[in-house]
C-alpha cells in the first residue's frame, strides 16, 4: 500500500517536465487562500514578504536543511509557508501521516517534497467565483465565470492542459473532504474549458485574461492553421491527449465528489468543440473515393533545425489511411512531432475518457450528446485494437506506438504520458491482458524499444525529447504502477530515490553518469508516488 502511493505522488511531480518555479513573485490566489490573507495574524506583511520570495527554479537547485535522517541525507525543498501559492491543512496532515509510516526516511523526504509541490509552487492564480470584483470586465457567453484556476507548468508562466490535469490528479481524492481543494479543481476544469473553446488545437495557454498575469513569449514564429491569438495561446501544437486530459479532469472530479458544478453551458460548448476536432482529425489524407488530396484542417510549421519540432511535408505530416476509426495527433505528449499520425496511446486514452464522459452526461439527461461521445469512443477503441496491434517477430502481438492506416508502424515507447506502458493506468485494459504483457516486456527491453536505456548509473525509458543518453525516472514510476511484483516495484523506487539527490525527481538522468541530470525537477511524479504509497 505504501509503495504504491509513493510512486503516484512522485509521478505527479514528473510529467511536468518544463521545470518548476516558485510563483510567489507573481502568484495570486483570489480566494481566502490568497497570499496576503494567508499572512493575517502572522505578524508579517504578506505583500512585502512575497517580493522577497526567491524564484523556485533557483531555490530548488540548492540544498536546504534539515536533511533527511536516511543515509542519503536528502534536503528539504519546500518553499517557506509564506511563499507557497496554495495551502491545504488536509495535505499537510497526509504528509505527516505518510512520512511517519515510511521506514525509508530518504524516500519519505522525496514524498514530503513532491506531494505538495503543485500546491506549493504552481497555482499562479485562483478565484473561487464569489467576488465579482475579481473579474475586471464582462466576457461573452458566460466566459470566465465561476471558480477559475491557472496552474502553470514550471518555469514558464503558461498552462499545458495535459500537465495541469496530471499535476492536480493526486489531490482529486481529497476534493470531497477539503472544500478548498474542490474549488481549486473545479476552477481548473472551468479554465481548461475556456482554453479548449478558444483554441482546441493548442496545447499550452497564456494566463487567463481576468488574472492580470504577465503574458510571456515562447520565442517562436510558428505558422499554424487554424490561426490563434498569441495573447491567449503560448504554443499551438495539436496533441490529441491534451483534449483527452481535459475530459479526464472533469470525469475524475465528478466520480470522486459527485459534483455537477462544472456541467454548465461553457463545458458543453467545449465538448462540442472537441467532437468537431475529432471529426476533422479522423479524415484520411486522400479521399477514399476519388483519391484526391484533402488538406488537413491543422498544419504546423516552425523554423527549426530539430526534426521533432515541426511537421513533415511543409507542415502537413505524413499521409494517413482511411477507415481506421483512429484520430490523428500531430504531436506526442513530449511535444515532439509524430512520425505516423495515429498515435496509439492518445487514441486509447481519448476512447476511454469519451466513454466515461458519455456515462456522466447520460445520467443527467444529456442523452443525445452522450450518444455521440459513446459512438466516437467505441470507434476509437475498436480502431486501437484493429489497427494498433501488430505482430512482432520476438514478442508476438503487441501495441504499436504509432500507425498510419496503410500498414506501417513505429515500434517504441516514450516516457511521457500517455504511453504504451501506462495503458492500464488509463483504464484502457487490465494489466493481465496478454497483448499488453507482450508489449510491456518489449518496451522494457533494449531489443524491443530503442528508447529503453541502460547504464551503470540508471535505467529506464527516455525519448527523442531528451536524446539517447537520458532516461526519465517517470518511466520507472509508471513501471511500478503496472506491476504486481513487489521486488520490481521496490527496485524501481530505490533506483529513483538514489538519483534524486536534491530531494526532487528530475526530468532525465544520464544512465551512465547519474550526476548528469536535467536541471529541471518535475512536479507530476507526486501523483504516482502518492498512489503507490496508498497501495
């Protein structure tokens, strides 16, 4: 039980690969937890203290005392309570309870640092919807009304749909017991709905207009269709899993709390928008009847020397075949371009989340909309099994990473979520499924997965995003979540612990020289660390 929760909590600090940054210098929570209110009674001027808070991306790379009582002596990396961007007494109670139970005090320190990290450092803006003064102007069609939450992805003042969903995942089970957490997650759903409505093909977004937060630049001059407004969108890489993660955020929230507060007109508009994207991206490159080329609704071109940062064929991507039931994804969750556009892990995730959303909507009388979601989800699920399963000469029937509907496939896995390794954690299938077990064995061996890396210092799955020498600790944590072998789980956790010398789990580790690691600690590993502990 404890091992499983450790892994979930760690992983929730890992998917967040853009790095972490303390948000005290510009973080503002509009509810009763905002910085100045939190300081009442402390004898400290909240506003003045906030200006003295260090940037967390710098704070996190320096060891802070007290050190853990284990042999590694890991540092305490949480920011000062006055510099944290959100607080929950329930979260603090869980930290105290779990760390007291854990015999491995170094692992306990990583949990202590990782589990609250999203709340400590990434809630850049939150309002609970109770004060109209926080909305500086009225927006059309009810936009930006009610609770709102802007959850940043690390050292960039922007929100990735996928990352923010995973950053909050570890707190979902707490929402029913903590109204503050419930309001935070409800606000995140509402904010993501506005982003999806605004630009459904985009993956990362600027601060909400009502927040008053500064608007950063991504330093790129991308040519994208459909066009987007740069003051609203940080980056516009179309990733199917971003839309699936939006659905997952609401589905989990409803299942835990029973709340219907997010089921309003803006949410339904976002759902309609997603269905439109899925329809557009399920079309083949050539008309099945005439053979005529059909230009895709989404194109992306970037002036770059990195092939993974732009789409081939002048922004179109490689051709895709007809009649598969699958939906195209131009980019992977690593933000790398797909080679073959039918990305299987994202199709599997979307299929499941569509069906989950359909069940919720059917129960509240939205039967027509629910039927559309159920039909699309079933079609995508069938497509994964019919076209995403291939025969490997060594491993037998396995899931391909990407396919094109013409018979071509890419055999590999990437550490980022969703992945082939993570299929059971998404609910797509059981861990015992034979095709999955074949696939798991394949992607955790060098002979089967070109991005499974082994060295004397570390081992795990990496990916093109970090190159051929660095494995992601996140992959080892997902490995624990898909295993029933206590020895395998313990070994993976110990390996991650031993390379987390700053008390936080980093993005990538050089498998030969573990002292060569990404300077960007990640935040989403805490989800899997927490879940592994609860096992």
